[in-house]
C-alpha cells in the first residue's frame, strides 16, 4: 500500500500525465478491506477501497460528506438505516453527520 504525499499543494508518488484506471490501483484480498489513500489534507481526502465479499466498514459518522463510486462489482451502502445497492459505475453521496456503512457483496 502506497500513500501519496502532498507537498506545496502537489500530489506526490503517483505517475502524472498518464491515464490511470482507479480499479487497478488497489487489489481485493481474501477476508479484508484494503485501502489506498490518494490524497489527504484539511480540505479533502480521497481513498480507494477494495472489499472482499461480505467484508464491511461498519456504521459510523463522518464530519464531511463522502462520495462513493463503485468501480467494480456490487456494493451495499447504508445511510440512516436505508440500504442502497451500487453497481459498477454508480455513485452516491453519504452526507456528513449521518450514520452510514459500506458492505462488499
């Protein structure tokens, strides 16, 4: 797992000026949720996650909105107790300060 470093407002440790397939940047591992942070600072955080089947990030709340895009497969997002099924290419916003969870199907 490689974390990008931001120095002087620039993203480090990733190839620039090249086409990037996000779903190829993090690999699913049996029985795990794997993450790779691309950007994290006071204004924004971008993290890729790969969920093995039946793995999850349990219900929690965040201080900021979270934008989720399903890059491959199918996932279940729960927001305020309501389930949403995301398929490849679909997105949803999990609003700040609302309980939400992410589950790999």
